[in-house]
């Protein structure tokens, strides 16, 4: 990378007379092993490439006791069951593999999302950049909240790219919903869910519905990669 100034420092550290002697020894060793300069630079570029993770979560709704359906104040004492994470899906940018998980029927009934949170933590802990759609307002705070509730330490710091915010700043699509943007641009679409009924069945622990939710979640990250690119 043209950083010849590092050679004198390395020479002193490894007992060489000067930087040029060490540099010559390095070249001879590289050639002896059959490693071309192009291969070395390629490996260096791969090593320095950031780990970019695309991820999305699906959560349950909040169950409340209410005495009306019009605009009204909901007190915390009216919360019957708080939300939890039902599934997650993630992929490394440009990689075909999708990493995902959904609650088992027993976990859904117990509202126990700790297992899948630990899996998602492993991915977030490795990433340098996370790509989401409205993740700054939804996915990331939701995940962080469930981490602390489940006594899971936060992952290593990562930068966030929220594609929703990028679109909001730079474009004037009639709707900023990802599926509408992708429809307009002829990109990969989201899957249909059938609405609230799918979430109700997942919360009740219906295995088939939980699998459908996972399929829906996985398609979201595939579509999001296209939106981002």
C-alpha cells in the first residue's frame, strides 16, 4: 500500500539492520512460497472488507385491555401481554446464505425469545455495519430491549445504515413502504402475510404459522438487499 515508512520500525522490532534489508527478505520469502503481489493485495482487501449484515425481525403485538376502539389513552396497567420477538432473518451482503430462526410452539406460548436472541447476537457481534429498513426506529431498539430483558450483554458496536431514512431524505415515493418502493423499481417483493391472523396464530403457538412467519421474514432480507443496492 505504499507504506514504506513501516519497514524501519519493523526492522528494529525483528532485529534487521534496516528497513530495506527486511523488505528484501520479505519479497524473497513471498516469492519462495509462490505468492504473487496481486494475490497478497487481494487477500489484504478481503481481510479489510467490513462485515455487512442485513437483518430484520418480526415481533408479536401488545395485548391490552381496552374499553373502546377510538383514540384513547392506554395506561400501562392495561397491558395484558407485552411484545416479544417471534423470528429473525439475516444475511451477509452478497452472500446467498440466509441465517434465520423462529420460536418453537412451546417458546411462542411462553413468550420466550432468548434462544433466537442469542443466535442473532452472534451475527450482530460479528458485523461492522447493519443494514435495516426503519431499523433505527424499530429493529435495533427492539432487539436491544429484548437483549437487556433477557440479561444478554449488548454485541460489539456496529454502524447502522437505515435504508428507510435514506429513502426519506432523498426521494419522494408516494409511499415509503419497502414493498411499494420495490414494486415501483421492479425489485424483489415482500411476501403476503394475510394480516393480523398470522400473528395471532403465531402467538398461540401454531407451528405451521410460525414457519410461515419465518418464510415471510427471510423474504424481507432478500428484498431489502435489492432495495439497498
